[in-house]
């Protein structure tokens, strides 16, 4: 009887000891550990990694953050969705408020930080936040449709170029995004409001031979940052206007060409 009590006591002590040494080491969802997470804040991109119980939170350029400089590992408690960071002699705690395959929301000391599963998503969300855009408004903003009658192919461009009469040409691409969308809004407004007819050529629809031929005449900008409108007459080409609209307020700076 005493032996059974003794063994029972040992088991209870082992159980209690196991609880005490258990240090939040639950397995984390692969959605969280399978890739890096990105946060854009004040034009600085931050990168978070939770792979293999290793903790890394740095700037995109690799610069470390002083408050997390010594935080190299973590333990995870799934019951309270908590990350316990080991930072030398200090312990930091982060709580996972929510997550899915695109977004991770972390809370530390009452401060909420929202990370995204790709750099592109983080930059888009920062753009929407800075410009006070909803998802619907953003999608509408980048869905720009130009008049098909103004979009010309290489053959038509060549005809206009050889004709020696004055015409205007805007160089566009298929890739309208948060970086250049206001340039395209300016172009759309100029086409609608200008007395001058502006033709458009989409360089993404040119074959390699056509692109090479146009490049001999025009140093084509890739359209990611600036958007150029060219004045062409007597086989002479000059850049008439360079559009560099960073935000919505810049649209009103361009009224005509």
C-alpha cells in the first residue's frame, strides 16, 4: 500500500515538474512558418520570420532592430496564441490576434502590427492606407480602360512616323499597379480633356523585333515610375511631358500637354 502511495506521489511530482518545465513549445501552423512576413511602415519595409522556432525581425536591407537584436528563438503556446521570445536575459511576449494565408496580426504590449505574406501585398496595403482607399476603390483605380481607337500597333506607329505630320504618343504597359497608377490616371485625364489627340502604344504587346525598332527611335521608359508623352513630327521625336504622379493630389498638376 505504502509502495503504491509512494509511486503515486512520484507520478504526481513528475507531472507537476513537467508542467513547470513546459515552456510553450507547441507546434506552430505551417501557414505562419512557411514563409516570411512583411510590414511596410513610413517607407520602411520590415521582414519577420518564424521558421524552425527561430525568430528574426529586421529591416529589408538586413539592418537589425535594437529592441529585437538579441531575440533569436521563441516558444509558442497555442492555447493563448502567444510567442515567448528569448532575448538574452529579457523575455518578450507577442500574441497572435489573427492570421490567414495572406495576413498576420500580432499584438505586443497593446500595439497591433499587421504583416502580409508577400512584399507586394504589404506595399499595396500601405499604398491603400496612405491614400485612404478601400479594396473596392483600389481595384477600381487600377482598372483603367483607354479608348481602343487610341491604342495603335507598330504598323500604325510606323505609318504615322513616316507621314511626318505632328502626333503625340504615350508609352504604356499592361502592368498598372500601386507604383504607377496615378500616372495612368493623369494620362487618362489628359486624353479626355486635351485638345490634342494622344495615341498610345502598349510595349507589352510588341514582339522583340518591333520593340527593338522602336527603341532605336525612342528610349522607352518601362512605365513603372514615370510615364512619357512624346511629340513626333517630321521624323523628329522629343519628350513633350514626363508624368510622375505619386499621389492623388499630383493629378491636378497636369492639365494639358
